[in-house]
């Protein structure tokens, strides 16, 4: 699919025959629907319909090729984790809850499958990235307008602990922005279109403002980790030293002005991480009883087991507040091993590709690596939920699609806007 799509995207529209035009329009329509559905309707039935229809479309169009190739390390790790999740339903402590959440996870895997194959085309890959940032910009504008319109009435400016009106919880809303920031910055640098540059500049500005306003400590710490990692990725060595010095100065300046940046770092909950310490101790006790296979997949299953075991606990969390602990609770050490395997393969591929390519392809790999670093830090104290979970797996699909690209210069020679030439 990737080779055919690249061949089509390099042609002018007039050179395409009717069959190629219909295929291109159908795939681009699916891509647009998928991107808009994921961002604007992350938890709706509409998104599920789009994902399932796209899955069946790709499966039907590429059924012969799909089953003739051996899976690579990344796709094999994803499949192993999927099988472990399915197996955990059989021995779940509360099977009915695990079945519901496992079926929802199947939709996530279907989205990964669709994105993996559509994004093998350069046009579709950059088209999705532009659509993704554009849709998130609309969400950010809505959040900023709602926030400013509620100053003095709906929001408490003193604490600056406000919910993102669209994506909900401040941690989730801030993490979505944090993950997409390096991708948007990369597109801002390499895109020649003035309107697209303006779109990315607006998103970066509004995104940083919203991260400041929502005051999510986890997201801000993850952003700081991304900045440090970004300084190490700068090339050549002289620029790397300058970038490192600038980042260190910015972080030290932020630390010295932490009260103005985010006063929540200095309140009582900073010591207990908003009572996560009690939650983590209790989850650790549960994991110690069933370390190998866990208690079964799903947040609802977790809530039931946790609150029935620790009836006196007042912790209201719906999950373990750590993706590492949540995965171990659900699928045990074997599930965590599959996730670590997938993460290591992802990081290895990104680092290797970034080291080999000193062009736009390498820059894109660096941007995706920063997103993975940010997600990794975030997952130590949070569990991706809602659209953030879809975004987490979408980045994995992007890495898989890029690794499947055979021509090394295909991302370097063309304009990364994802548009057909007319």
C-alpha cells in the first residue's frame, strides 16, 4: 500500500487515471474522518464507526499482502500485548467489566492498524499531522475563549487548577498538548506554506498558555524532560552545547520562579503527589498477590477490586495513577514485559533513524522521539485516558509506518504538507 500511495502522491492530479483518483480520494476521506473523529469526538460512537469502517476497508483492500508478510518487532510486540489483554479477560476478577474495556481496546488496535497502513504514504502521513494539529488548534481556541469568558466567575485564578472545557481533566488536556508540541514545532520549521506556519505558531502559543493555566504538574515536568532531551538531539555538537545551556538556564529560571509558574508545586499535595502515595502502596500490595498475570484488564475491574479490598480508603481514583502499575495490575509481569518490549523497539527505531538521517526524515524522527519521551515521563504518574490514549497508540503507529518506508529520501525530497499537486 505504501509504495502504491507514494507513486500516486508524486503524480500530478491530471496524470492519475480514474481508478487511482477514486482510491486516493477514498483513502484521504478516511484519513480526514479518522483525524477529526479522534480529536473532536474522542469517546463517541461516531469515532468507533469511522475506525471500524476504516479497518474493514484496509483489510479488504490489502488482505493478500497483509498475510503474506512476517510481522516486524514492533507489530509483533503490539500483537503479543493484545493477546495478553484478551487472555486476561478469561481470568479477570470481574469478567463483565473486563470484557467491556477489552472491546474498547480492540477499537484502539483497529485504529493502530488503519493508521499504520495509511501513513505509509508521505501525503497521508503529513496530511494526518496537519489535520491533527488543526483540529487541536480548534479545541485550544475553544478552551481559551471559554476560560477567558469565565474569569472571575467559573475559574479560580489564584489556584489556577482549571479543567480544560473540551478534554476535561487538566492532566489529560495538558498532556495532549505536550505530546503534539514537538510535532507541531517540526512542521512549523519545515513547512513553506504561510497559512500552515501560522496555524502551528498559534497552536504552540495557545498550547503553552493552556499548560500554564491548567497547571498540571505532571505535564509540565514531562515538558521539561522533553526540553532536556531535545537539547541532546541538536546537531552539530557546538549547537548542542548552546542549546543545552539555554535549556538549563530556562529550567533554572523556571525553578526560581516556581511560585509564579505553578504554585501547586509548593502546596501540601506536592509531598503526597495528591495522595498518589497511598494509592501506589495499596496497588503494590495487590500486585504482590498476583504478580505474574494480574487481575484482568480494564479500569472498571480495577475500581471494583481496589475498593472491595481497601474499603476504608478514600482515594477516588479510577485507575492506579501510573501506567506502569496499571499495566502490571491488569496483565501482570507478562503484560508489562510486552509494553516495555514495544517501548524499547520504538525508542531504538527512532534513535537509529535520527542518527542515520540528517534531513527532514531525521527531524521528524527526532520530533516523534520527543513525544515518546514526554509520554514516558507522563505515564510514570498518570494513566493515558480518552483521546490521550488514542494519541499514545497513534504515535506508535506513526513509528511503525515510518520504519516500513523503504526509500530513505522519500521524506526528504518532497514538501511535507500532505497535499496533492493540482
